[in-house]
C-alpha cells in the first residue's frame, strides 16, 4: 500500500516515530566537543564507539556509533584524563594543602630550606642533583611551588610578567601557574629558564627577607574540598587553565535541591523536602567551614579571595563532584582529612546518562591504568548509551543528581509516621506502645507505595497499628508476616487505601499549583522537575489504589 492509510503503515509510522524520538542529535561538531576531543587525544584517549548527542528524554548524553554487545567495553579512559585529589596535590594548590609527606611538597621543602642559605643557587648546574630531583618535570613542579611561595609569601615578592619564559616552561611540563601565561615562543631549555629565573628572583629581591614558610591550612582539607577548590580555581583561571576544554562542557547550573528556589523546594513531597533543606544546610556549612582554607590561598590570586571562592562558586563545584564523579577508592593521603577519598572526575565518560534498565561494570583497571566501563546490556547503533548510577528511587536521583527517571521501577511514594497515625481508626488503642514497637524494630521508616501497591513493610506496620486490644499480644507474629485476623487484614487495607487517596488528592493539588506557577514564575526548569516527579508519583499512587481495591475485594 502506498497511501499509508492502513494498519501496517500505522504501525510502521509509530515505529518510525519512536525511533526518531529515541535517536539523538549528534553534537560532536560543536566547538566545545571538538576542543574536548583534542584535549583527550593529547592525553592518549580516542573514542571510536561513542559520540556526544542530545536526546529528547534525557538531554545531553552519549550515542553509540555501532551496536554494542554484552560484555563490550564501552569506554576506557586513561588515568591521565582523570581529575583526582592527586591532580590537586600535584598542582600549585599542593603547597597549600600538603604537609610535607607527599613527593612534590617534600621536594619543595628541601627547596625551601636551601633557598634561605643562597648556597644552592651559587652553582646552578648543581641545583638539580643537590635537590635530588629526578626529572626536569619534577624540577619544574618544584619551581612552580617555589614561585608560589615567592609570589605569595615574601615581602620581596616579584610579580611575574605574562611573557615570562618560565611560564612557558611550566606549561610545557603540565605545571600550571595561577598567574597564567601567554606563549612567548621561547626556545630556551626549560631547566635553564627555571634556574635563571630563580636566580633572577633572588637577585631582584632581598632573599634574606623572603619568608618561605608554607601556609598550610589546619585542619587539613577533606578530599571533597580539595577537588572543589581545584574546580573553582581552574574555572576562575578561564583560558589559562589546562582543564579548560573539560570545564567548558560542564553544566553552568544544576538542579540538585541545594540549587532550587525555596518556593520550589516547598513543592517537593515531605520526606524529600526535609532532605532538600538538609542538603542546603550541609552545603552552607561546607562553605562556612572552608572559608579559612580559602583565605589561605589568597597569595595565589590577585583578586579578593571571597570573590573567587564565593558560596555560588563552591556550590557549583560541589554539584559538579556530586552529580558527575565516578567512584574510585584511593589510598588516604596524609595531607588530607581522613574522610574516604572516593571521587574522581572523568571527563567525557561523565556524559553518560542513567537508566535503571541497564547493567554495567565500572572500575579503575590497575593493569591498564584506565577507568573502564563494560556493558552487560546490548545497545543498538545510534541509540543512547546508558550506565546505571545505582538502583535509586526518584527521591534519591533528584537529591543526588538533580533529575527524575520516568517509569523508574525503583520509584515509590514515602509514607511518614504522621500520615500513618492520622488515618488510623479513631478507635485504635495503645498507639504510643505500638509506635515504639515499630521504631524499635525499624518499621517506621521506608514505608512506601510502589508500582505494585503498598510495600510489605507498609502493610505490616499498618497491621500492627490496627491490632485490636485483644490481639495486641500477637504483635511479634505480625512482624513475622503472619495473618492475625480477617478484621485486622481488612482494616489495614482500608487505612492504606485512605492514605493512598489522600496522597492522590495532595499530588493533584500540587500539580495544579505547579501549573499556575509555571505561568507566573520564571523557574521553568525547576518547576518542570517537580512536575515530572509529582506526575510519576501520581501514576504510582493510582496503580497502588487499583492494587489495593483488588486486595480489598477479597474481604468483602
Ligand atoms: C554524569 S552526568 C551525565 C551527563 C549529563 N547529561 C550532561 O549533559 O553533562 C549526570 C547528570 O546527567 C543528567 N541525567 C543523567 N541521567 C539522566 C536521565 N536518565 N534523564 C535526565 N537527566 C539525566 C542529570 O542532570 C545528572 O545530574
């Protein structure tokens, strides 16, 4: 048939529509991705499997160039591309964090000692051996740290000029100077440049007045603070940052609850609302407790430190790490606080979106020294490639990643203690005792409605709360899942249905409010997020109400 009016062509059209909907729009031509690819190539990563693309349901993600088979490695990112606490400690920030135990700061310590005596600089060619530096690049890093001290700590500090050849030399060896540089095309050997520049500094300033003391901050920063500080500082460096191609593809704003406007947070379901406020206080506290450390970094910057390390900047960095870092356990570093060091930023790999329906294996391979992701789920050519961030419900996804997954099998609606009690029959007895039994046996949290109806935990809690006075001694049996009486079964189902109806009404009311606010307030993204969450919850509640009606009919 040619005209396309029949059943077969309707099906064909639906299929075509579906496939064009799930097919992403290639974004690899965009300048930011071209730059990122170059940057990755310089770090020995080239990808023949995936390309950046934009998808209708999930936004920006990665698309397969060919079909992917179970067990196939979809990405293998070399260690040199990863941003970890090692990156931070090896950078110009290292001197402000390290306590002399790690390699480079230890080298710098030796530098520090000898600089005071001048003796070392008398024999420039001896410098490298005297300081036991193993390679020119290590030497340059030490010089980088030295520069930071000179520029930051000494009364005789000498500002670096932009065309200073030392800066080229640093940059050539991957040492980033916070003052930045413009390539001058110098052909001098980096180590010569370094040595002569150190001489120069010493000659120009009165070295005996120089105060080369480390300005290490106590207590030591946490691994998270180290990563966030580096992100903020590099972002501030703009064009001068060697991480620029990565920073350019990072989101400018996030939708984690800490970034939501208060009127939007208030539209979230109750238990999530509480966690959202807790997240805000946590990040505010993270900021206030880090301000001392930030001010210790002032010598590295010409602008006032508060303007660089503002609350907004730290919140952006916190969200970047929280929503994008991969899990990579690293040995504790003595110069950082003892919190687990488990986050690594993995450029490009972090463009992979989440799906609860796929299975992947992801880990750092000690042999290949690459962070590898292997898929256990096939993926068609030109389809979005997903990984699974974990079996998270929508509250957790929103809290930690700032999005909601549609038709998420792990999604549920939480029932709090207050709501449980509110809908119990007014004749219910021994309520305080029953509640404390539930609390003692960990049956007061995680009571939910899901796609299949009320959870076993919710029904068990309700059955215990609905026990008649003469049944009360059977409470242990209830917790073990035994049926006590038809009355008890029926009453608890009735209460579950009432709670479910209450939630359905409440959700409808919030959805109406969101729709009104969408007309009035310029918070479209944030309101759409709440709308998606509430719409998913409505679907769950309607499915639960149906399941409950079926169960109730067994007792009528
Ligand atoms: C690791 S990044 C993935 C790449 C990201 N989409 C991007 O454009 O940079 C994680 C973030 O992607 C978004 N995301 C991941 N999976 C998603 C999904 N299934 N639907 C919508 N957004 C998703 C969320 O904003 C999340 O915080």
